[in-house]
C-alpha cells in the first residue's frame, strides 16, 4: 500500500493493507483505511490516530502539539492519479503537421527532438501511403538546458537550402514547451539576422502534446495560418472560404466539386487532397504538388463568406486572448459572414451545409446532388431491416463522432456509447442535438477517454458493431463484432485515405459499409450460411 496524505487526525501505517486492496485514503472506522481487520502483524492499526502518528515518528507518547509546537493544518487529500494506457487520440503537433502539409509549398517543421518527427512520419505514411517529410530542430540534452533557439534557426536555414519552401510551419512539442522556448522571439531574431536572404513565410503555433489532441493541433495550426497570413483587406473575389476540418482527401475533392456545382470556387484550408493522395511520379519531388496556395490564404478577406465545419468549433467560447477559431478570425477581422455547420456526414448535417451554400450563392441544390440525396433516402428504406435496432459504439475525433452518430441514427442504428479523447469538445451537447427525436435514449458520452475506459463501459452495453479508426480492432476481435473503419488512422486496411464520409454520396457509401458489415457478421455466425437476401 502506498502512503498517502490524510488529515492530521489520522495516519496510515505502511504495513497496514486490506485484502481488498483499498488504499489508506479510504479511511475506515479504525482511521487506517481498513474497514476490515488488518493482516496479522499489523498491530499499529489498533492504535489511536495520534498514538499511531507518534509511533511512526519514533516518538511514542508525544503528540503533534508537544514541546509547545502547534500541529500542522490538515492537508487536502491528493486526487488519485489515473494513467492513460491506450489513448483515444494522437499527439497535438501531429495534427499541426498535417494541417501545414495542406499548404502549397509548405514544409512542416517540429521544434523538438528528432523522435517526435519520426513517430509522426510513421503514422502519416502508414495511413496515406505517401511520403511525408517533417523537418526537426533535433534538440538534445544540451538544448534542453540552454534552449533550442540556435537549433531552430539552423534548422530553418537547412530547410531553405534543401526544399526552397514557400512557407515553413513551425510547431512546438512537449520538450520545447516545457523548457519555455520563446519561439516567437527566436523567429523575430531569425528574420532580423537573415533578412538579406529570400526568406519564406514562417507560421508558428504552440502545440504541447500534453495539452490536447491532434485535432486541437490541427485547429490551432489552421487558425495560426489565417491569423498570421490574412492580415490585409483585399478586393472581393467572391470565392467561398471553406474550413472543412480534418477529413480524407476523397472528402475534400467531393466538397470542392459540391461548391463548384453551386457555381462558385472554394478556397479550402487546408487542402490535403493532392499532397497526401497524389499520382505516381517518375522522379521524387521534395515538395509534393497541391495544397492551398499562400496567396489564396492572404486573400481570404475577399471571400464571399466563410463556412467552418465542426460543431465543437461552433461551441468553443471566445477566449480573452482572441477568437478561438480560424473562422472567427476572418469574421471579426474582416466582417465576413460566418456559417458554422457540423461535419457534413449524414442527411441532416449535409442539409445544413447545403443550406449555407444556397444562402451564399443564391442558387438551389444542383440536380446531381439532389439525385444523390434521393438515392440515399431510397437506401434508408431498403436497408433499414438489416440494421434497425443494432447497437453501436462510436469513437474518434469529436466532430467525426458527432457526424457518425447522426448518420447511424438516421439509418436506424442506436449509438449506445460515443467517446473521444478530447476534453471540452462539447460532445454531449452535440450528440444530443443531432439525435434529437431519433433515439429512444441519449447515448453514454465520454470525453477525455482512453480505449481501456471505452472498453470497460462498452462491455456492459452489448454493442453489435464498432465505428471508428483501426485502433478499435483489438476490441472488435475480442467481442467478435464488426469494426466499420472511419477517420484517422487506418493502419490495418488499404485505402483508408480514399474513404468518402461527407455529403450525400458519403452517407450512401458509409451506410453500404455498415449494412454489409452487419450482413457479413450474420452470415459468419450462421451454422449453414446463406447467399441470397
């Protein structure tokens, strides 16, 4: 048993332990934390609290007030520490690196140790099957003591020499945030020292991994790009500024086509569709083609309106340090109309995006997408008998979870648990909003969860399927239920970055995968099998 703080009217002996494994903060009638008799040989537990304290200190018979010394004030009990054993999130700077990759001619740069960049490259390449260069200031023990400024400056010079980038996106890590490196100050010194060179744009963002998830890193990087580049008002150009959130390259291409079918052009920030899902090339190119041009980011003030996807962003309060999202930066700095919508997964969430585009462009839903919507509604009629009443556990990034829960409720699947590794994501409010009138009861909602907590909760809910990234495979195998993969990362299947989630076509594709997973499970469990439905 571990000795813990207690009030000064009782103290636990180290040799006092309970067969039930209770710790001494759960004080029993004996003041020792053992509501049952202690193990033999632990006779100190029979002493009164003050006598026990004196015995432990080697001064039997003396109280804390002896020799005229007043007793110490009671110290509050320390909260129990609960470790995360299998996080339902990825690290904050990883999200920032992905967001910077979505800018044309940009090199993501980690200010920290080399191991961070290696870990992130492995994760990204395994999902996207594309090269992913991440520069690093490669700090070691010396820099952890004396600061990483010289390494940061030298690293940027090396990146300029090797890549000739248009932009360098600098994100901090746990190490540099812990030692308190002034990255903004270092970059000002860098510009002053090397102002005679043709310097790229440099955008920096604070992303300590212990302070959030990869989605918070993504959102912080997108806001930094807008805040540090879109500073001047330009002539109106009528494009739609679309901040879609962290979605697949297939999703990004579909949204671009949707805006184009409304007769408008979109500035999508960031745009990973080509950098992380490009064609085969004969020669290696250090900087992949595609991404949002820096010139388009600078000219965002001329957009007709801003559409920002993600219910968690819409519910984020404005902090004292300024607007909390990239969309609010543009709205408050330039007065652009801001349409905050959920991630457009499923019928109703896509309808909300369509309504925003109709309001911005003054045009009705194009016929192509009207037909896609109608085909999805027809599929709801055809497929409900296979999935109606099934129970699902959904996990992942908060906005993705909300969209998936919305879709599942539309096709007749009851979400019994919705979980995310993020905190303060307003998941419960968002889930309640998208399932209103659709589910017999509100799902259990967990924020700040790891997979152990998700598994412990889900086992009592008898789920029929899991919906989320490939990290849930262990539990799907253990419970013998299907895993419908969605989001990031998907390491154990091919083509995860080409999965379509958004729009009416994405809803149809997701529904087909969910229904077929349920049918396949029924076939596998059948003693005779069947091949006709």
